């Protein structure tokens, strides 16, 4: 849990860090909209390349972004597999028979048991899991051990393969842009930026300051609560609790033992925050002065224009 970067600010010094938070929010939204408009696979690859180029240019660690993607790996793999297996449009690019036999199934069961007991010693668990799945498929396709009692085909169609990569790249771009925003923006600056961006909603008598504060506090407390959860897990591990071992019933009990103190800590911290805000004479809806004012620079204008150009280009390519 300590490696999760959602809502975590990482100090740095680059043009992305120095940009106005209002511009970062608006530009991120524009780039996300452009990502959803793109419908060509090659253009999506170019968009992914441009997004990844922001990391070295903005002096943001690629490892940090990867840690932000890790919680979504299951969703990415599920979406990728679903599109490949169930999209039957376009020409067939892969068609092989699967050989089922008692010896094949025993070999696959052995591979699964080996993966289960060795995964904790492997640093890159996701790559190790994908490698294990590849080995199992290789056994089913190329090994005919014993009498084959049932066969089936695995077919991969061109459009399903392209759409699987297309959706996965789109999700990676969106999560990467969101991670860049939270990593390079302080919570206070993010709160001020949200207040200014949401100001047009005041026409509909919506209190934008409270909405911005709720969002900023929520993002700020995600890493805080994760740190507290990590401390609780370490404290319980020192007393002999292992969250990775045991039966399903034991794991449920262990998770409950983690959730109870987490709820207590959450209520305690919210009460402390409410007392701190009350001590500073915070009144919801009342006009407040700002300790610092946001400054729009030439770099913000250039970045915004670049985002608008990308949006217009994606619209033109979509129409054409």
C-alpha cells in the first residue's frame, strides 16, 4: 500500500510543477476528451507517445506512474482478454486447437501450484503471472500428452486484437494524465484551481468552494489513510498475522481486523480536521481571503493552446 501514488504529491522542479493549477486541470480535461474522440489506432499510439514524453520532460519518475497503474492492472487485463476472446469481427489472425487430456490438465495443475507457492519470491508478480498463463496456453496448444478426450479452438480476430490494445492504451493515457496532475500539484494549489475552474457553476447557485474543498480533502486523505493502513498491517504482522496465507475464512477475519481500526482512525482524523477548521473560523459558504494568488504565465498559455490544437486535430481526424 505504501507504493500507491493516487492523490500523493511528489516534490519536483520542472515546467509542469510551475504551471498554474487551473491550466493543469483544464488542459488535462481537454487531453482526456481528445483521447476519447480519437478512433484511429495509429493516432492513439501517437497520443500515448506524447503522454509518455511528458514524464521525462516534466522530470516525473516513470516508476511513480507505473505504481499508479498497478491498481488498474486487473481491469486492463480483464478488458484486454474480454475483447480478444469475444470480439469476432474481422479476419482471423490466430487459430489453434486446444488439446485437453488428463496428463495435460495434471501438468497445468502443477504449473498453477508452482506459481502459487513461488509468486511471493518474484519481484515482478504481474510479469510472472502473465508468463505462467502463457506457459499454460503453450501446453494446451502444443502438447498432446495421453489420449485427447476433448478439443476446442482458440481464435483471435484482427478487430478484437486492435480494439483490445486500443482500449488498454486509452485507459493508460487517462490514468497517466491524472497521475501527472496529482503528483505535480500541491493539495492547496489543486483546491484553488478547482475553485476557479468550477466558478461558472455559481450561475446555477452551486457552492463551488465546498465542492472543490471536498475533492481536495478526499485526494489528500487517500495517501494518508493508505499510510495508516500500512502501519496497521506492519503492527499486525509483528504479532504474527499474515495477510497472504490461510484459508478464505481466516483472510476475511484478518481484513475485518484491518478495517475496524481504519474506520476509527478515519473518524478521528475527520473530527480533528473539523476542529482545526472551526478554530480557524471556517464557515461554509462565507467568502474567504486567499493566502496566495494564482499567476497565469506564458507557459500556461502555450500549454493550453497545445491542448486545444490536439483536441481540434482529433476532431478533424474523427470527421474526416
